[in-house]
């Protein structure tokens, strides 16, 4: 016999509902701003940030997908769209015939360099400025604690 569901109590549900609404609203607004300011989609931005934060602007395809928490098919479609626009290129991996590197192109670097300052301004206005430095530090610690907890959970 299956165990009954462990429903959330009112305080847990309120915390969860507020978190989900905040996260969806924040991501939605930031996505709209990125698109309006730069013409990049939020997905374009995520890929370019992950690539350009590395010294050589390249990552193995599967590592990039894992870092973005995306399925391989989603990353493949995203990379294909971005390659058509000249933002990234796909390079074969010399030591692994099945693997590939995704590389930020000069156009990709220019796009992220133009988009990032405006994006940071929006992050600051919508997120950072809503909290005191102490609250922001606590929020960061709590977020990391949840991330660490999830790493220990199956699938």
C-alpha cells in the first residue's frame, strides 16, 4: 500500500507559492528585458554567458547542457539556432569522435558584451535592490543550501 502524500502545511505552501511566483515573475521580466534590449533570448544569454565566462569561450556540448540544466535535445536546438545567427559554432572534439565543443564566435562575444550591462542593471533593479546586504547574503546562503541538497537527491 502506498504511503499517503505528505501535503504541505499552510506555512510551507505559502513559502513555496511565494518562491514560485517570485521566480517566474523575475525570470519572465528579465527575459523580456533581454529580448527588448539586445534581441537575444534568455536562452541565448544563458549559453553565451556560460561560454564567455570561460577563458577560451568553449565548452563540451554535454557539459554546457548539464550546466544549463537542459536536456540534450533542447541544447541541440538552441545551439543550432544560435549557429545560424553566427553567435556560436560547433567544433568536433579531436579526442572524442562523438563529442563536440560549442564555441562563442566573435559575434557571440559582441552580443553578450552589449547585452550584459543592461541585464545587470535589470538584475540589480528587480532583485538586488529589493534586499538589504544582510538579506541578500542570507538569500545567497539559503539558495546554495537548496542547491547542495538537490545535488544529494536522486535524479
